[in-house]
C-alpha cells in the first residue's frame, strides 16, 4: 500500500520535471497558427516564467490541472481523455476477458500433460505469438480480411469504431460497433493469450508435484476430478494476478493496435499526441496510464494476500 | 596455467557440449547466424543506390517479380534490399540497447544485493519503480524529450528495460552472499569492490549471459514498436521503420502484403531465435529455473 503511494508520488514528480527539460518555447508552439488573445498569451508566459519551485508547488496542488490545453486540439486534455476512455475500455475489456478464458484453457490442457502432443503444439504457437509485434499481426489481419488481398473478399471494416452516420445507441448501431470490434479484438486476444497460457501451464506443472495431488489420487478420484477440484484452483492464483500485473504490457498493445485500426481510444490519442508532439496531452496521458498500471499492481498484490494464506503469515 | 583459468576453460567446454545437445537452442543459433551474416555483409552486397529514393528503379507498390523478389515500396525501391539493410539497423539497436540495459541491471542488482541499509533499499525502490511504470508510455515520453535519432532510441530502450535483470541479479547475489568463501574473503579484509568484482560478479555472470540473450529478444520487439510509432531515425530503415512506412503509405488498404509480411517475419524469427537460445542457456546454467 505504502509502496504504491511512493511509486505514485515518483510518477507525479517525474512527470513534472521531465517535461520542463524540453527545449524550445511551449507557448510559441501553442500559439502558432491560431488567433490567440495576446493578453492571454502574456498570462500563460508569466505562469511558465515563474520560479521552478513555485510552479512545482502549484502543480502538486493539483497534478490533473494542466495550465495549457492540448496544442493540437485546443481543448482541455482531461476532457479529451475522458471521451476516449470508453472505446479503450470496451476493446481492452473484451480482449482481456476472451484472452484469459482461452489462455487459461490452453494452459490447463498443456500443463496437465506436459510434453504431450497438445502441449508441444500449443507451447510452440504461444512462443511464436509471444515473439510477434502486435501491430504487425493487426496489419496482416487487415490485409487478409479487410483489404481484399488473396482473393478473399473484404469481410470487415478497415478501421474506426462504427460506420459514419450510424446511430451507435440503437441495436443496429451496437451490431455495427461489434462488427468493427472483431479484428482489433482478435489481434489483442491472440497476443495476450500467449502470456496467460504460458503462465497457467507452468503454474499447473508446479502444482502437479505437490503432495496433496497424490493424496487426492490415493482417495481414488478420477484424473479429471483431481485436475478440476484440486490442481486448477490452486494454479489459477498466479495467472489471475498476472492478468492484473500485465496491464503495462496490455497498454503497449492498446497504443499500437488502436493506431493500426484507427480505434478512437486512448491508444490512438497517444499516437496523435506524439505525432505533434502535443506535450500537454502527452503529459496527461503518461500520468493516466501510469496511475492505471500502479493501481492494477496494487490490486494484484491485494488479491494474493486475500487468496493465498501462505503470504499472510 | 592457473587452476582457476583451467577450471573456467573446462566449464566452458562443458557448457558448449551441453548446448550442442539442445536441439531448440541449436535451431535458434543457426537462425541467428544467418541474420548476423546478412547484417555484416549488407554493405558489401547491396549497392548504395538501392536505398536512394531518387534512383529507385521499380514502379510504386509492384508485386513480387523476378527482378524484385519481394516487390517494391511506395517509391519503387526493392523491399528485399531494404529488409537486408534493416537487419543491420535492428540488430545494432537491439545489441547496443541490451548492452546498456545489462550494465545498468547488473550493477544495480549486485550493489542492491551486496550492501545493506538505506542505500540498498533505495536501489530496490528505483528498480521497483521501473518495473511498475508501463514501458511504452515511459519510452514515448523519453523519446519525445530526447528527439528522434538511432542513438536516442538505443538510450531510451536501454534505460527502460534493465529493471527485470536487476531484480534477477539481486536475488542471485543474495544467495551468493551467504556462501563461506565470501565470509573467508571478508575475514581476510577484502573491500566491497573486491568482493563484488572478484567473487559475486564471476558467479552471477553465467546467469547474466543467459538473461542477456532473453533481453535482446524483448529489446528488438521494443525497437520495432518504437520505430513503428515514428520515434526512431526517419532515415534508417529498421524493420519497425519499414512497417511504419508501409502503414502510413497505405500499403495495408491496398493489400500490398509483400510490404508488410516480410519485416514482421524477420522480427518473429530473430526474437524467437534469441528466446530459444536464451532458454537453452538458462536450462544449462540454472536448471532450477527452467520448468
């Protein structure tokens, strides 16, 4: 708990000083090519010309209150992040849910008979998926299933969250969103499940050596029962915590895959911000992602304490 | 020859012997050898004008043909030749960034394991911080501040990817710290530097090497991602930069698979090869960890 707070404090401080190291004139960049009230510019310049310590104290009072709007979209940065949050939650939520179900299932089958046929094939393919840049997989899926290459008709849209003009609040609109979700979601599921399957497999292999399984077998339980009732519940714990711990890795996939599929979420917003570069927006995004990952790590730690009595003592 | 040198030589021979027995490790090694040869020979085999936009011979987005085995890009350059140059850049960035990451990680790990007290706790704290902070947002922020160039890309990847190594080396150092020969050396008055450099480092070194190989794999993936986002040198056609150009020139919606497929296959092969070699080394060096 305390550690999470210290990490959080470091992120907030780091976020402030790193961006103060940037060369150049942020106000000039902000005002370029737009009609800006000169008095307001003088005001902004005065704010940024204050001593560093004073600026830092102002910042600490409220790190989420950026003095400058996004230089590219001329809008408050946190408002934009709020808008872009939902598409990302939809995409990542669906992907993580499917990836953990499929990944855990593969891990159980592979880990229960290590060295068997299923294990060799699945471990081989998960290793290949693990070595794959996720955005490349997305681009290949687009070429095969959306661009009409190899004589396959384009079955899925090339990007976006819905067809322009479609009302997304109607049932037809949901279906339209779902249709747009298929390819980016498949990409992320394939990449994430590799990680989950590998961890589930190795933690199940560890459980297999435990004595309580010998006892369960000695009681005369069938193999499937030993697996379902005894081995899997214990092996699940490391995998479930991993799902929370891997959020940093999940964020990486979101940024590049949303870019490839022009999915209007936080990942695409990051890409747009760094193409500018739009410093105020980038700063806010960094803060937001870091906080999300720190909180997820904290949840993982707490889950371990709740579910594993060995850690509590 | 001193006894220690003799011992070192025989253990090296034993390591080479065990590695040759490992089929997946050897497969990885062969793949790597092919890519490294391509990287070294690229300047000899490829004429300079092959990469020059103004002297490109082919049409735009030509599909594979006899004179262009992998087709052409958006300005008519041969993709095969660009891919070969990309091998050089991607491997150089991968190895250089790994070197930085390993030096920081090993130094932090050994020092955090050797010393006691506030200093050691601070080192562990810094390591934990880097472990928790999401890699890509941090790398994007650092790369934006430093500006796009190959050297900056190496630095950014190096300083964002050492934390895992540091934690592993610290754990190993802690287990070595309790051994009797270190106690003997302390009793004879060895200083901190002597203990760390002469006793701890040689003992963690095999693990460092195995971990290095695994780190190269992750680092090459990171390089591809960052270059794809346009954070590398725009003039250097690494595999990630090739994918970036394919994406922004519209190769995907044109269905120009020959522009997108090959760079990705190369990344997968190299990353997989480093992973296979690294895992094989880990199995030999530290059989307990390999399961």
